[in-house]
């Protein structure tokens, strides 16, 4: 038995997705290791959501492969990928307004525990219940929403709902998280706070290992401030990859975004600040 921790996270290799005769994504390769935030950006229609769905298992690539911590998952369902450590949030928020914030977050844990045996919900043991309670408490704290635990999602702001959704994913204990446009609907202050939570997630703490995050965004601002490394797509083609500073300075990237609305391609003043530093 080896004690080495597998930090390889997600690797996709030469992924091609065609819809009929239309190539939506053409030979994309990227890695999203643990301990880092990897960004995938590009103008509308670039193929971000398609790539994201190939990673999460919502669609199967026409060719190419997807590996998760060294294991091939190209043809696995999202549920099985979850059992292998992959969690995701959705662009469209899916919180249950009939449940409290705490109960919504608990679903992120219970779903993973039940896995392919949903009947486990019906006879959860006392240790399962304690596990859920601990994971939920920790996730609420990490997202700084403990004070909202008894509220209903419908009564919250968009920014607060985004944090509940993130907390639910965190409670699942995944080693690799896919985030689909997580900052949409957030104002500048909320986006900054959200970014700090993501940094602390990947950097980990004594009581929790750092996770890996792949973040898919249309808007560059969050990506530029939190990512360690960024891949840029345009018309389904990988056109550039590099650090935020390199991406910000790239004429290729600037040209791809020209004419595309509401995107700030300013060079960031500095690389991301480490959380807690
Ligand atoms: N289900 C689909 N059927 C046919 N074409 C699609 C489908 N989904 C996306 N596309 C096309 O694939 C390309 C990439 O789309 P998408 O991955 O949604 O881009 P992005 O998320 O970067 O905006 C676009 O040209 C889009 O029109
Ligand atoms: Mg999209």
C-alpha cells in the first residue's frame, strides 16, 4: 500500500464533441490537479459548457478520454464519477425552497453516502447522522453562512444562494469540484468573498486536504483573480493556456474576446492573493 496522495485530479485528453456535423469542441486537453484552481474561459459558444459536460459525465465525447485520479471515467455516469470524488455545481441553481439552508447542504452529503444504494437514506445509522452533521457544519462555516442555517433559500440573495450551493458541494467531500459559472449574479464584493473561499478550499487546512477546482466562466474577472492556470477556448478550439498574467497579456485572447459583450480582458494587477495570507 502506498501512502502517497494522488494529486492528479482531472485530466482530459484530446476531447472532441460533435453535435451532428458540428464540432463543438475540437481536441481539448487539460488537467485540473488538486491544490489548484484551473480556469476554462472563452466567449459565448466557445465550447465551455460542452467541455464541462464531458468532464461531469452529462455527455460522452465523440473521441478522447477523461481520467479522474488516474482512473478512466470517460464513459461513467455523473453518479459514478461522484463516487470517484467528482462534485459539481450547476449554472442554474437547484436549491429546494421547501428545505432550510442546512437541509439543502445536508443533501450534498447524504446523496454521496447513499450512492447507488438510495435505500440507505431509510436506515441511516447514528454514525452516518453524525457524519452528515459534522460535514454540514464544516461546510457552512467554510462558506461563512452558519447564521443562515435555518433560513429558506427563497429568502436569500443570489449571492447567498450561490454560497449555499457551494456549501452543498463542499459537504459532499469531493476531491475535485467542477464549478459552472459560479459567479454569475454576484456583485463585486460577493465575487471577491467567493474567490477567497475557493482559494481556501484548494489550499486545504490541517483538518481537510486541499481539493482541485475546475471553474468554467464566461466572465473573466473571477477567473483572473483566483486561478492558478487558465485554458482559453474559441469556436471550440483551444487557443491559449497560461497563468492569469499570461492570459491577460495575450493578444490572441484579446482578439478572441473582441466584439464579445461584457467581458473585461484587462491585465490583472497581480496574481491571485493566497487565502489567509
Ligand atoms: N445540444 C446541442 N446541439 C447542437 N449544438 C450545440 C448543442 N449544445 C451546444 N451546441 C453548439 O456547440 C457550440 C459550443 O456551445 P457551448 O459548449 O454551449 O459553448 P459555451 O458554453 O462556451 O457558450 C456552439 O456552437 C453551440 O451552438
Ligand atoms: Mg455555456
